[in-house]
C-alpha cells in the first residue's frame, strides 16, 4: 500500500472509513454470545483456538494468542468503496499524518490505541497487565485500560456480573507468594485476598498497569493502550485449569519461576488501596456543549493514553459533531447516516460478513464536523467513540 491509496480512500469517503468486524478468540474463555456473532461461528478459528469472545475496533495491534495466532489476527481491515480491502495498520504506517494528523504522528508514531468489546459467559482469571518498564523487557508496551458497560449489549448479565479488583487492604506479599507456590494444587486461592464489585451498566472503571483484576460477565467496551500483554495470577477459574505459561507469557524466561519477580510486577499500593472503588470507578460526564437533539457523555477520561464518548442522537434528528482528534466508532443502537455513510446496528453477524456499524473518522473530518443523522422515527442512534492519546478536550478525573 502507498500514501496515494490512503489519499484516494479518504477522498472517496469524506474522511470516514468503513471497517470490517475483527474477531479474536481466546482459548481460556467461554464466549458470552452477546456480540451478535452467529452461534455457528463462535468457534470459526477452530475448536483448538477457543471461542470468539472479543471484537476489536480500528486495530493496528496483532493479537498475542500463542504459536497458532494467524498473521493478521487482531488487525482491522478497511473496506473501500470499490470493494477493495486493506489493513488499517498499513494505512497508518504509510499515511498516518492524513488519518491522525501530522502532530499526532510526530508525537505518537502511530494509532496507539486498542479498543474492543469483550464478552464472556463467566469471569476472566485474576490477572494484571505489565507496566511500560516490565513490558519493555519483552519488546512490548505496558497497558492501562478502561471499562464501560454499554446497556444495549447487557440485556442479560450472564453468570457472574462482578469483577474482583485489587487486593483486600492488609494483604501481604507473603500471602500472594503462597498463592503462586500452590499453583499446581488446584485453586490457588488468590480470590480470598481480593474484593468483588458489582458491575453497573452505564458506568465503568479505570484499571492501571500492575493492578490485579478478574473481569466479570458483562459485555465490556474497553479502550486501552495498543498492547496485548498480561499475566494470569489465578490457577483455576470455574473449574478450568489455567496453565502457568499464561502467567509468564510476557516475562523474560529467566524469571518464569522467580515468584518474587512475578509479584514485583504488581503495583502494590494501588492493589491494596482502601478506597479502591472511589479511586477507580468512572461515571459518565456530560459534554457541556452538545448540540440540541443529542446527548453526549465522556465515558472514559482522566488518563493521557485514551478517552471515549457515548453519543446519543434522538429519533428524526440531525446534528453536526466536532471533535479535536481522530476517532474510531461503533454503533450500539439504531440506524442512520454518518457523513456519507449509511450506518446500522446489526442483529446477527456471520463470521467474515461485512457490517455497517464500525467507522474511523480522520482528524481533519472530526475537526471540520461530522453530520450524524438518525433516520429512525422511534429509536435513538447510539455511538461509542474511542480516541487515542492526547485528545485535548478529554477532561481530567
């Protein structure tokens, strides 16, 4: 791909690119079946790869799923008006200044954001994402991440709508040392040292690197740094054995059995914070100057790495929305038009099928203003918008 092809794609679309659904399987999870993927396609990668429980948006990040990972697994494709498809990553590599803005490319060097839906039948193992310092040792980036629970995808809560986060105040490193020592004896008991929080649709959380968390069974919209590093600290989840290799997959080989080193990846003070909920829970914050006929809230904010909004346009209304940075978007409800693009929230998606619910808006188009029309006379049009690092409009905590 060359830069002229990026220029052509932007020109033909008015700066609003359409993306294909990007599905990612996880071998250690059971799909929650709420991402609208057809039931026959949940194991489209093969049973040995596990079920599909994640959909990634505007992704330039390859999934880290072991030796069977496909060359383009986790990477989003742009679909042009001529039916041609190309990797969004390749477009950013050759024409990122046209997509993100020259200032962002100079500062960031790319689209440093990974955003996804994840959808599980039950909880994920208690795990952490490494900090920049630890991730850099294995050639990766550290990963803070944010959660938001879209009500439209959470009509059913599945098996465990709670998330264990952090550790109970008073927990010692010796307690966690014993949990790791007991890995091969069944359940290592790490959740006895943690606290579960009931998940609230329409609200969210901010989870920084080094914080243990075991996400529960609500469908989660998750902006995060573009990295797939993690370390599982729980040995058994719902009767399923978690292999030690999932604790050490992003750890230098000489430390794979150094328990003190593994515990050292934790941000200890953040984990035992007695006001963990007050510190980390996030509630929507209204955008003050939202146009008449719509409502817009910040749903992820307070960190320089990413931010996100939820835009709701009322039935039979048209608004023009301006933003100061490029963004990706996914519909959660309704139908209409965004710029030149028809958009619609799908009821069912076959694996490999194109949809009309995911777009990327270039920096120039965002600043000029995007026309959003709700063509329904009854239903709101609801859109989640994810921004990369440094959005100047994003509020602090």
